[in-house]
C-alpha cells in the first residue's frame, strides 16, 4: 500500500506525537504507512500526490479567524502552503480527510464563512448525520446519531453551495462536509479516545479553550462519556483509499 501523509501543525511534542499515534492506532496503520510532516517546524516542500494513498490533516492551535496582524510568520506560511496544496487536491479530487483544523483549512479554501459563532467547548457532543451523510461512503457506517469529542474556537458558519454537509451537532451546524467525491473534513476528532482528549486537556490547559480551573472537571466529564464511533470515519477512509504501491 502506498503510505498516507499526515499534515501536522501542533508545536507541542506531547500533543503532536499523541496525535500521530492515535491516527496510526485508529487507522490500523504501521509507521511506514503514515508519514508525517510537521509544518510548524519546516516548510511543506514539494508533495507528489501520486506517492500517497491520501492525505490526513490533524488539529492545530492555529485559527483562520485569528486577526491577520496577530498571526505569526509560521502560521501565515502554513496557511499559504496548505492553500496551494488544496488547489491541486480539490482540482484532482484527491483523497483528503481533515480533522478540526482541517475543516477550517478546507472551508476557507472553498469559500466557506469561518468565524467564532459556533465554537464548542472541550468535551463530547451528539453528532447527527444529514441525509447526505447517511448515504456517504465514509459516514454511512456510523449510527444516525453518535457522540464525538470536540473542542474548537472557530467553525464553519456557512458552507458554499457546492459543498455537501454530512453532519451537525446542536451547537455547531457543520460537523462534517465533503467537496467532490473524495475530499472530506470533520469538526469533531475521528482520532480521539478518552486518553487522547485528556492529553489535549492537559497540554492546552492555558490555551483559551476553557478555564484552566475547569481542567479536572473536564477530565471527569470525558471519562464518563461514551465515544466509540468517530474512528469509524478514519478506518473507512484508510480502507477505501489505501492503494497498492
């Protein structure tokens, strides 16, 4: 199988490595089958799509709705490089699964309105598939309603007409969408289990996602949650697009 490529932007090693391990574990992949580029550390460089089965985009402390004058040079570079890559990905309808930061990245590229209207606090939320989601090749294996972990400051407020909305939650109308047949993005995290989100809570305790004094209560909340279905999206993506070398 040709490897998949993880486009990562988390500067914290603990969170970055835990994210990579989670995509490996829930995707059923070996390290040789999931290469990683940490864009916060170095430029993306030339990517030959034909070398990969598909692309995966992880989460990030970056936000597209950040005021332009507050963005670092690294954030601006990352946004520019990902936009150029998506020019090709979308034009070729090349397989991509973007999680959390990925929905802002793909949404911005496609002309969606991305702002702070529908941010959600860290924790589990019920996600409901749309009629299109219930028919979609990746999402139809999920229950019509399932719990998923979220935690984001920005979200899609309005999709462009050509994008297909696949899922929503009570506090966020776009939890997943598709462009073309093979380019996907989710607001929820398909790679997170309880241990994973507890790691994120600790790493991002002072990043503005929640009151730092609420961290222990959040950990207890997620320990009591029942989140089991989101990794199905990741597994289906790997199974559908894994290609022979």
